[in-house]
């Protein structure tokens, strides 16, 4: 091998490598973002003005696809009373966007506490429930306390209360009739749930009330 | 039935293990005494393929019988009722992580059986050791499948099923995967992934036996081209799917999953070109070994990224340390093994490399490798960064590397065939470069006009003024001209080759061209691929750098209109339709005029999937030679329709270029005996397809 040619080769290689590293370093610092849990972003004041990446479930009913930019809230994944943060999103809304979908947002945390974003990836929802296979209210009330099972029933008219005070809503065996059961639930209600809706709740009986770990609309309601 | 699947998985793992043992043991016993033991290793390799075929068949049959005792079938069966629904029973096999790993392991076994069948008559030392290494890879895959997290034969929990085996819970294939491109995309990609194990196995085999001749390369280079081709087809189909189905109007977002498929493709380019130098010049020997290993490792990294969710969610892997170790070992061991092997076999693999000048074919092949490794390294680094507590990076960072490196790369790719081995003499080079340069200048006129009239106005609105704006347009212009240069050189090489051959043989020009295409396939296939890449680069400049996006709302009244650039859309109404499976499709109709002249209608829509509780946007696209108008119906609320329109310039060029690269690479991969005329004499400086 020609020595001079080899030195030149090494020289050019070094220049190319350095150039690429420099480009990545300069762009990456403005475009990159650390992945942070919602709770941390909400509470850490030092992140204001920084680019962050956050993932969480889209809070049911918090969004309006029509608005531009679109505003919505996300909640810490898998935690029904987890921290919530607002997102202002500029850009096309992905196909899969909807209530309960896990959205991964990247953007700048503003002083007003929301994230200004132009970058969103959605993961597919994994929450499906069906009335088939779940218990009726009458059967549910016969179950021992503490065991976990799904129950389906109809929301009793005007029984839905805001969270934070005992029973969130009451369900009955059939629409407007039959045995009733109080449901304790602090999370968000599925969008579209109303008096008379058929719902599937999963949880267990405690002191005569049903403490739910999940509430969703029955299939026929969607 | 799930037991049957698992039983044959176990048998496959056992088979691979025994094959490894017998191949090494046979070698230790010596060529003569160990012959029957070695042969056993070959038979066991066929057995592994057979066992995995039964496993895959069991899963496939479960999809056709809708056997919901398979948890995997519950989670991935399609609810589609269109005339493609029977195909989704096949695609169910690779719709989820467990099934796709099984399918992949089966493809690896298929390649194993193919090598065993091809080399059965020889059972030479190189083939035996390569097959042993291949079975080690196979063993890893099969063992990974037995881990509960990856096992496709898990039994459904009892409460999921009713008395008659009917499904009580709502779960099904993700409806986004119900698309023709998703039937084809995973198998093509996996075929490419699986094939990449072959060059790796033979590289290791060559190191073990210390055979630095080009024998191992000639045995695997067609398989390498074939695998690279299928990787490319897979990536292309994925891009088409993203464009048509995901409804965001683009085809590449530097998403971790996309990057995963790109990585081995990039180093694959380096691998194929190192093989060329190895075969023809006896050079780049260590490069060829390294590129084989790195490409294989990147395939494993790709699976790891795609199938573990390690990047999107940092916590995904905590629950499965075993898989983490297994995949980690599969990445680290090949690298360590290669490093060690190359040190031990340094003498045997000393290449006949001659770098006499920076302007030579050798150095263009060298920079080809360097740039591809560099690109793969940075893409992998940025993709994996969040998994190690680093930042997640957006398209801007990736683009900042891809643009300069890509343009420089295509330039080197284009100019390489004009360079001579060792050293390029100025006059000879200019003589060859003359016509391509003229042609580039001619092609640049319409391209620059297009940039000035169509693209620049978009950039003025979308790109930050000052240096970023200048750089953006500098890349755009250089990119287009380099693309035109690549196209020109490839066309010149064909024309010049055919002209010379026609003159020498007294044939017609076109019959000469035909002969070049059919006989010197590696070379002409390569040039067609270069041509395609040139077209793709021009398409990328338009469709990735100058997209015009408009979000707007229209009153929900027939006759209401909205405008985008010189297009006017007039709303004509909506049709809603409920399918037998409960899915609801809605389709809006808009009449479209361009510059006041009617050019047809668009019908963007949505499907709401009943069982999966999900909606899918169905974009409607007006395809024109110079741009796509991509129309998406976002939502329908109160008295307004929310619409998104994207104007994607030159996107069709990407698809056209893609077709050229596929045709070119297929030509190069076509399995037939190598024609001698490709093995040019060492002193030749001719780069065009040679006649014979």
C-alpha cells in the first residue's frame, strides 16, 4: 500500500467522522429530549423551557380533534389517579389517537405548565371489555368480598357524581330496573357514558359497594 | 394443540444442539473417520427445518380453525370480512411478537436447510464449520421462543373462553395491520433478516478453518444480495404502508421500528461491495468479515428494538431479563468472536489491497463502507439512546446526518464505476465523465426550475430564515444534481457498453443492451440499482424537504369549499356503511379543481373498528407526476369537517426509483452460475459491463 495514499485516506476519514459528529452534536442538542414520567414533568420546575418527551394515556373527553392546534391531557400510564399534564399539539393527528390511547409526546414545557408539541407517536390501545362473560348485578352481589371479577349493568339515571365522594355512579341489573349496586371509582369515566349506558366494571365488593379498578362501556354502546 | 407446537419447538432446539455437536465432533475425528458423524449434522439441520415447519403449521392451522385456546390466536386473529380476510389468517402468524419470532426462526431454518442441501455433496471443512455456526444461531432463536414471553403456544386463560370454545373477551389483530402491504411487509423483511445469518455463518466458518480465499464469498454472495434485496423490499413496503395507512402523509419518520429495518440494509450495502472487491481483487477481506458480522448483529439489534419495546418504553424489558441476556449475548458474542478470529487469522486474511491514490476504485469502495458504517452507527446510537437514559431524538437530528451523508454517499456511488482500480488517470477519467456531466447539466435545468418555482416558495414558509434556510436549499440543489449525476452515469454505462459491444460483435444496439443485461448480471444489476438510488434521491429532496401541510375545517354543508395552493375542494356529501362485523366505514366525497379545471374527486374516509375500538384514517391521494395531493378526513364534529391536506412534491419518484432498485438487485441476485466475464483480469481498468 502506498503510504502517502494511506495517510490521505486516514485524513479524509477523520474529517468525515469529525464533520458528522459535529453535525449530530449541534442538531441533537436542539432536537433531543429526555424521556420523563408525567409526574416528574409536572413537578420539576427546572424543566420549564426544556424539550421533554412524555408518555401517558389520553384523558377521556379532554380533546377535540377539530381544534387547531389540538389541546388534550395525558395521564401517567396505568395509574388512574396519576399526574396529568396538558398538551398543545400542532400537526396531523395520528389514526390511532383516542381516549385511553398511550401517546408519546415530545415538545417544550412552557411556563404555563403545558407542553407545546409538534411530535406525537401513539401506541395502540389495549383495553377491550365485553359484557359477555361478566356477571350480572344480582349475581355479583352474591359474590364473596375481596374477589375480583367483571360486572355489567346499566347506569341508573342521574346517579353519576363527580369523583372524590363515595359512590361515583350506580348500576342496575337491567335498564331502569332490577337490583342496584354502587360503584366506587375515582378515575375518568369513558367518553360517552351517560344515564342508561351499559357499562362493564371490574373490581371487587367491599362493604356492599363495588370498588372498581376499571370502568368501560360495554361493546354495544360504542 | 399448543403442546404439539411446543413439542416441536423443543425438538428443533435439540436438533440444532445435536447438529452443532456432531459437526464439531466429526471435524475432531478427522475428515475420513468423522464423515458419518458430520453427515449426521446435515441430516439434523434438515430435521430442525422439519420440526419448525410443524410448529409454524400448527400455529397457522390454529388461525384457520380459529382455535381460541391459543392465546396468540385470540390476540392476533383478524375480524376482517373483506375478500382479503383469508390472507389475514396467514398474516396473523406474524402480526404479533411471538408469532413473528417463530416465523423468523422458521425462515432461518429454511436457509439452514438450503445450505445443508447445497453443500451436502461436498461436506468440506468450510461448509461444515459454517453450518455449525449457523446452527448456533438457530439454537439461540429456538431457545428464545421457549421463553414464556416469546412463546406463541401459550394457552388462553380459562375465563376467556365460553363452553363451546367461543371467545368471551374482545381482542383481535390490530386493524392497522389489516392492509395488503402488511401481509407482505413482515415476511419480506424477515426473509432478508434471516438470510443475513448466512454470510455471517460463512465468515465465521472461514475464520475457523483459516481459509482466506474467496471461496466462502462465492458460496454466499448471491444469498447476501438476495437477503439485501428482500430487506429493501420490506423497507419499501413498510414505507408504502406508513404512507397509505397511518394517515400522517409521510412515509418515513425515523421511528425506532423503521430505523431497526434500515440498519442492516445500510451495512448490507457495505457488505455487498466488500464482497465485490474480495471476489475480483482479493482485497477488503477483513472488511467483508466485519461487514458480515456487523450486519448480522444489527439484524439482532433490529429485532430487539422492534419486538421488545425497549425504546418506546424504558420499562418494557425489566420483566424479561432472560430475553435481554439472550439477545445481548447474540449481539456481543459475534462481535467478540470476530475480533478474536481476525486477530488469530490475521495472516490468512491479509488482503491484496492496493491504495495508490485517493481517487481510485478502492478508495470509493472504502468510503462506501466508512459512510455506511458511520450512518448505521449514528442511527443505532440515536435510536437506542433513550433505552440507556439518554434523550430521544426527532427527525431533525436524523435528517441532519442523513442529508449530507446521503448526498455525499450517492455521489461516491455514482462516480465509482468511472474510477479505475489503484489510481485514476485524469484524462481517462474526464473522457468517461464527459457525457454524464453534460447530461447532468441538461437534467439540472428542469430540476432547478422546479425547485425555484414549486419548492422554494414552500421553504420560505416552512424553514427558518438565515443559515438554516440557506443550508436547506443548498442540500436540495446539491441533492438534485447528484441524483441527476447518478442517473446520467448509469444510463451512460449502459449506452456505452451496448455501443461498444454492438460495434465489436456487429450486433444491433438493443440486442447488445439485452445481452449485457442478461449476461453481466451482477454489474448491470448494480448499475440499475444505482440508477434507482439516483431517482430516489431526487424524490427524497422533494418529498422529505418541501412538504406543504394545511389543516383546515369546512362547514358540513354540501357545496362548501376549501383551497390548498391552486386546488379547490368542494364538499359533496358523506356515505356511511356498516359492515357485517360491525365495523363502520364513512367516506366523504370532494370534487377537486386545479387552476379552475376539474380534475376529479377525492374520497377520504375513516373506518371505525367495532371489536378493536379503534379508528383508521383512509387517506385519498391525487397522484401527479410532480406531486401527490394527500387528503385526510380528520374528524366530523358539530357542524364542521376537519381536513388535513399535504402536498408532497416528487414522492412518486421515490416509488419509481424503488422499483428500479428492486429490478436491479433482483437481476444481480438471480441464481445462476456466475458468468466468467465478470471476473475481470486484475489489470483491467474498464468499469463498464464487458462483452463476451
